[in-house]
């Protein structure tokens, strides 16, 4: 028997997420072949754990980093979601929050940090600059979106995004993590082909 | 202010004139601005030197018509900060400073092609995204001008083969952003620091040249995001004075109050981050608790939390919120009480005292020569407050005290900022009940054209003198809009401050210098 996975975020009903269409597509894609009942139960357990303890890398280049600090502090308290363990080393981090402008000089550094992270890893593009270059998109020294160099899972718009949008974006990431099949896919990601 | 008497010098006269000015007491080089005046006048530099006793400013400029090999003599032996400023002019305009010991690029990659700020350069076409790691040379070039006009090059060593070099940054939590220090160590002792900048160089000054004046305002907030209100204030004031717009008293007072709130916000963040860097996580949470109160006030009146976008040419975006005065008045006693808590929590801590007293001292001569304005300069006893020396907005009608300290070490730099919070509260208290009636915005034309000329306006931001240098040709966008970075001199002084101290002290010294990297790189 095959089971399709669905994500559920506690105290935040499904209807209140704004872009469920994209999410449904993602669910379909990830659950294309379905999975065994027992494996799915185990998967659910592991994904529950993974989604509630995503460790972010402290990676901030500009203004959005200050808002990230505000999210970590008492009022917005990112610890409620299990993201408070910010790591300074990419080796220990699960998710990289790209907060701030990425310049062409910084781009190879970001790519290297991403490559240093252990799988499974996620990328959240925080703020206009990380999404598209933002107000600096016409500049000669600014990368027009981090998705040009690394795959992005969640985009959080704003300049800078409010702490609430940070949390919303992180919850979207949790939904994605919860619907992933850990055994057979996420834990065995194929190595990137060498160029 | 309008700069209508900039003295023009030939490059050959420059050094003599500069030496004469320096001996007359003009010991603070506040600006060194690269310029491209087009084909006829060529490339050049605008200098601003200030007398630290009388606060008199002297503006000079020099230019060379040779675009292939523009050479201007260096002044880096007269003022320490000229070393970094000249590298910036070299990076952007390709101006070679003869006699400069370290003629390298500073913001752009070493394999960058062209000089982006030249009017005829096409940086984006010549420089596709390079994903290779950046080459960093261990030696540098010095150019010497011969009497016949040719240049002799000489190799200078930055790091020799025996130096043990450790990279700190660009991804490191204690560098406060993407700053990269190459540190030469002898055991634990720092022998030399070479800062590598430009990881967040966003080309703001070049963007300004293609934007209209109201559009340029948006970028100032994102330079020093903890002085967003103040830097935008500087640009608005510069354009208003150039166009002869008189803003109402109400605007002046509201701007002053908000500038001071921003200063408190920044200093609280300084305290929080310093504590966090030194391992005191609880103090970080206390700081942010109070900072949120200021952000609430900002949000109610301006709509934004961090990037506020409130000042505009001719006044303010909107009138203050009806709750504004009440909220601010509640905040003043609240903050005064909590400052005592900060001192009880952190200042008295023995570990902190041992790690900061006597660590990374800068003398008064050094801070002046490096142009370290703001709290860092005042901690060494240099009275550099722009609010006192060149009053603007409503600062001439309030009574406040310029906090000065003597030793210029990390502890003094820390104490200065906490004391300044109290001074800012005093300023706000004097003004908050006396906000005069008036327009919150003067009417301006839909298309703003600044009359031809050169203008400069400085303000005291949270971390020092922020200057706006504007050269207009009468168009709807500026010909050149340069910002005097507050953080660049602080990073330049890191080498001097850190030498001989342990690598762990780098965190304390960098933290108490209080620089913001996007403001350095622009």
C-alpha cells in the first residue's frame, strides 16, 4: 500500500498559508511514486524532528542580518520553532539564510559556504537583494539573485522583511521538509556532477 | 553648504600646499574624493582638510588631463587615512598616486577589468560573474614619478614567506558583516592586519549618477542601516540647501528627535552585539528588548522598522503620529532606568573589564590622523562632534554635553556609547514638548534639478561624521554624489589598534570600534 505524505504545521491552519498552489505542486512532485506505509511512518518521525530543529548558518551581509538578530531576540523568539541554534560553521548548519546583498565578489564565497554544508541542506533567500538584487539590481557589482548560483527553497520578500515574514518563510520551509521522503531520496542525494 | 571657493592646484604644487596646510593645524583629512571631470579637465581629486581646533575647512582640488596614465602625488605620508582613500580613488578611477606605498585595489577584485566610476567605463560588460576564488597577492606596487614623467615601479611586501597569516572573515560572526582581515600572527600576538574590503560593495555612488535625486534617497538608508535616519537627513539637507528650500521649524525638530532616537537604537545594538561577541548572551537579549521599544516608535510614525525612508527633499514623508510624543515620553524614563541595568549586568563584570581596559588603545594624534570620528575619536579625547562644531537642524538650540574620555582603549569606546545614550535622551527631552506647528513638507517641483555647483553637508551619525559631497551640472541626476563613510577610517585604524595584542582581542577591538560594513564598502 502506498501513502502520500502531507505536512501539518501546529497552530497554523493550512488555509492560512498564502501560496498553497505552489505547495501542492511540490507535494505532488515529491510524492510521485508514493512509499511504503512503514517507511512513511518512520519518515514522518524523522521529518518531524528535522523540521523542528533546523539550524541556520549565521550568514548576514547587510540590513536583513539586523532583522534576523531581532527575530532571534526575545520578542519574536525564533526558539519557538526550533531555529535558535545558529551555527557559525557551515559544517553544522542545515539551512542558510541569505540575508542581504550578494555582490559578485561575495558570490564565490557564498557558493563555497553552500558546498561546505552537509546534506540535506536548504536555502532561504531573505529580502529583495537576495531574491533579485533589490534596489541595487542595476549595479555593476551586485548578483541579481542568489538563485543564479545556488538553488533556493524559500523566498522571503521585503526590504528588509518584517520578523513575521521571516517566521512565515521558515514555516514554509518546515512544510517542505515535512513532506520530503527522507529514506531513499533526501538521505541519499546524488552527488553533483563534476564539471 | 555651497563650496564656491575650491582652490585649484596643479599636481606639482599639491604636496607643498598640503604640507603648508598641515603645519597650519589642518590635521584632519575629512574627505579625499576621486573625480572624473570628462575629457578636457580629466581625472582628479577633491580634498577637504579641517582644522581640529578652529573647525575651519579648506577645500582643494587637483586634476590631470592624462586619462591613460593619470598621476597625482600622494599625501598618505601626511595623513594616515589618505592611504585608504587613495586606494579607493585608484580602484574607482585608476588614478595613480606617486609615492603611495600600497597601490592595490581596495573594493573590487584584483582581476577586475577597468575603473568603474569613470564616465566612459562599462563595468558590467567587461566583468562577467567570476566564480573562481579571488586571487589575493602578498605583495603590492609602489609608483615613483620621475622628472621626465615616466613611472618607476617597486614591489613592496605585505606578507613575507615567514609570516603566519590567518584569514578572519568574510564569513565570521565577529566581523559584523562581510569583512575580511588577513592577520599575520606570531603565536597569539597580532603582528599586522591587512583588511580586504568590498564584499558588500554595491556601487551606490555609481548608481547615484544614473538615478534622479528622489531615487538616490532610497540608497542612503541602506548604507549605514543603523544610522538610516541620519544619513538620509544629510542627503536631504544637502539637496535642500543647494536648491534654497527652507524647511519649517517643525521638520527641523522632528528630524533632530528622530536622529537621536536612531542614535540610541544604534548604541543599544552596539551594546548587544559587543556582549554577544564576548560571550554574554543574556545582555544581548536585554539590549534587544529595549531596542524594540524604539522600533515601535519608528514603526508608528514612519512605517518602517529598520529601513525607515522618512526624510524626503523638503521635509518628511508624513506628519508624526498622534501617539509619537506620548510614546517618546514614556521611553525616556524607561531607558534611563535600563541603562543602570546594563551597567550592573555587564560594565562591572570583571572578565569584561580585563578584556577591555588597556586593550587596543588609540591616541588622540592617531585618531585625528586616521579620521576616526564619532565615539572612537571622542574616546581618545578628540572633540569631533559635528553637532557641536557645525550645528545643523535643531542642535543649536538644545543644551547637551559632548562626552569625551581620555585613554581611547576598548573600555572607553564602550563607555562613551552608553553615556551618549543618556545625552541623546537629554536632547530628546528638551525638544519633545516643544515641537512647533508648521508644515511637515514644503512643496517641491515634481522633477528636482539642483543648480550647478558643488555642495557638502556633514551630519553626526551614530558612528561619526557622515558627509555628502554633491557635484551637480544642473541635471535631474547628480554628476557625482560621494558619501564620506564613517566606518572606513575605523577599519583603517584596526591595524594600528590591534598590533601587539592577542588574536582574541581582535573581537573586542573590532566590536568597540563599531563599524558597519555596507557603509564602508558603499
